[in-house]
C-alpha cells in the first residue's frame, strides 16, 4: 500500500497545496523511500524514512511544455524486501501503485506485485493497458506514465477498494492533481477534489495537452479519455459488471425446514471460495519484525461476518502469533443520559475508570446529560459500563466461542474505548480525511474506523492468561490498573464489509420482499451491488490508511462476488423466515453453522455506527438523518 500524488502543471508553477498533499499521503506509506529533487530521471537518491518525488518535463511540437511530477510513499506488505516507489525504468516509464494483486498475475511469495505489474505494463502498448488491468483481482489505484506515447493512465479497481481523487485546474490553482487523499473540505471552490469513478480506466495524452497551448486555462476534461475496462473475449475477466441471476422461485415454493441438496452444495462451494479469499489476503503478509507479535488484525464487532473470517484466518497465521481482534466502543452522551434517567443514576464528577471522561465532558454535554434536579441526587453514576456497547457485548461473546474452538491461538481482544472528549477532538481530522464524503452517516462510520484502525486500547484480561504467546516489551504495552494498554502492531486489517450487500443482510431487503416479492428483492440486491463502489470503500481507505494500515475485504474478492451473483436469490437468503438472524444471509449462516460457529450463526445484523455508538452522540436535530450533509459553518 502507498500514498500517491501526481500533478500536471506548467514548469516552475508553484501550487502551495502540493507540499501539504505530499506530507498527508506520506502517512499512508511510512515504511520506505527516497527523496529526490525535481529532476529529469537522471538521478534518483534512495534513503530511509522518506518519500520519492520524480519530475520530468514533457515536450511537444508546441511552444508550451508541461511538468509531470509523481510522488509515492510505501507501506511494505508484499515481497521479501522493500521496493521504493514510484517504479521507474530506463525507458522513462513510471508507475505509482497503491494496491495488491491477489489473482490474475502470478506473484511468487518473495516477489513484489508492483514490480511484476510494472514489468508487464512497460512491455505493452497503450492499447494493452486496460486489458492488463482487467486481468487483475485485488484492491488498487494506479497511475502509469508511458513515455513512448507520452500518455498518463490512471484508475481504480472495479469495486473502488482504494481511493483516488482528482482536482482539475483553474486560474486560481493551475495544476491538475491525482491523489490518494485530499486536504479535506476545500476553503475555495478551486481546491475541490472528487473521487475517480472505478467504472473506467482513464488516459491523458500529454501531447494533446501541450498542443492546446492554453494551459492552464483550458478544460482538461477535453484531454481525458475513458477506456472500457471490460474485455468481451475473456468471460472470467475481473472487470466485468456483475448481473444477478434473475431466477426466482415459484409462488408455492415452500419455506425450507432443512437444507436441500442444491443449497448444501452451495454452502460447501461458498465456504471453499471464501476460505481461498481469506488465504490469499493473509498468507503472504510479511512476518512481524518482533517475534510473537500480531501481523494480522480483524475489525471485530462479534457479528457473523467478522467471526467467520477470523475463524478462517486462524488456519493461515502461524500459531506462535496472536490475532488482534479490534473492538471499538464510544462514550455516547445521549445513551448515557437515557441510562441515567432509566436507573435514576447521576454522573460522578471524579470517574474511577482511567479511560472514561464522563466526569469531564464539555459543559454543553454535561448539561444535556444532567438536569438540575439530578445534580442533587447523591448516588454515583455507574461508570463501569460506559463502553459496554452492543458491539462490545457481542464481541466478548464471540471471543469466547473462538477461544473454545481454537484454544491454541492467542486472540488479543483489543478494547478501543473512545471518550466523548477524544472523539470530539478528532472530528475535524476525520472530516478532512473522509472528504469528499460529507454526510452525517459518513462521519459516524469514519469515526469508528479511524479509532479502530489506530488499534490503541486495552487487552481484555482473558488474553493475558495465554501461557505461551505474549507481546514482547518492544510492542507498545503498559498496565493501566488491571488492564494492559496495547497498541496493535498489525498492518493488515480484515473487514467483513460486503456480505450484507451480496447476501441480503440489510432490513431494506426484507422490506423490498414484503412490497414486491422475490423480483423486487433481486432488484434491490442488484442496486446494492451496483452502487457499492461509490458508497464507502474510498472513504474507508482514506481513513484506515491514514494510520498506516491496510484494509482487506475477503467477501469482496471478485471471484467470490461473481459466484454469488450467479446463485439464485433464494439460495442466499429467505426473507420469509421472519426471525432476525435466520433468513437473512442464510447461506453465510449455514456455512458458519457447518464450521461450528453456532453462536455467530444466529447473531443479528447491527450497523457499525450503532453497535459502537459512534452515531448520534448528543441527539441534536442535525444528527437524526444520516444522509444530511455536515454543517461546516
């Protein structure tokens, strides 16, 4: 994984935002690098703990030259050695690669996927570039400069699992910029970034740019070509849009009381494919630099999605290493107020638990939680359950099941407790990181991911009882009371995102069925699949990568997505089963049951922002609708 910033400008044009963008995107890849002045590819200096910036002037027959600058930082997660980016060769080709190749290109365990891809792209014609990218499965965003044709190619994987933003130039900011992350909400319209659509591969023929001889006043959109990423002659191409199987059961199709042979086969095949997807995302993570520490973490709410991938990941991680289960919980004043009213308790002004800020909330929040009458009640407010959120409860339940099924594994249950004061202080940073995502729901989800991906919290006490494997003193740990403060060293985070869209886990799927039957349900699932790239994956990447971590999504392996799209809808779910935790995501629930995850197999769906209580902190009107844009006045 890396941070990318690429710019096109007139030589000797200064854009004050570029330096700040380089610093911001350097946080995404803190491992490696080099620093270089703006040069013509004649010298490249490699040095540790920095980033590489390469520039060249592209000339044409016109009188106007342009400057192309490419910046990358690196988070080393593939191969047996660090490879500095941008990739560059003697022909003058340059590649900025932010991604992972899991299928479609043979990558040896000790080989860097970016280097392998660069060799393939450099030996191709401009026509071949979209065809090469269509063969790849994995999350990526890339920018490739082909010197022979003076063409800049860029794009994202078909699901948009890695972020890539674009800013077009104007008279105020006369620089075209591509970047993994922006500086946040723009202070002026001329500094506005937007997400690149993952539906195409794009190209800019730099010769056309210079020949216009009107840079920077011209509309650069005139020089951007959209290239079809689909390859008709390759039915297994990972670029194809997925159309769901339209077959629906007959009106008198009975509610199943046991698994049919077809469903049993589907459960086995789904399990096999999901297991392969997890293996591809786990097996070749570089070994920890500190022995017996975690190379892998899971965003862990205790729900069925994360429980299944945690169980499968256990098979592919050495037993001498723990797996970190990151569980985040927020101090939520609105919920605390409701609990105080229900129990007749009040806030204790001197909280006894080290991570709670309930006694030092901001004045307005105190006022919202405590009425004047409550302030005179002598009983202390119970601080012990401030962070016992719904996800904390289910997380601990699922931890118990994993420990029983895999007793040889150390499962580090990391309790990330976020005080209201801390989440409020982080809000401006998170809002800027997630931009151009800009709604109330975006913020509540981004806050949860921001603190979870930091991985800083306390270890649940049961983790300390494991006799064989404990973090060494080199990992950031210290005791706080009876708990052990812990900072997860894992750079790869597994996420269960995608299963609800693919297998029918949302309540709106049941609503669609109740209104229009099976056909309406298929249409709703198709809509979910179609809009998945534009809804949240770029936002999540910008948030998680800001902490120097990489998210991986086993349910969104394109081979698995294609398989699930081909299955009839009634094999994946059955909304006629009225009880929550039964008919929704039935295929996954049956797979979990077969694995022995009995508790997980019946667990109900809960949205992350409500399970962690990152949403609706104060209960104000501006928080009540998730689709409202944030008020930044």
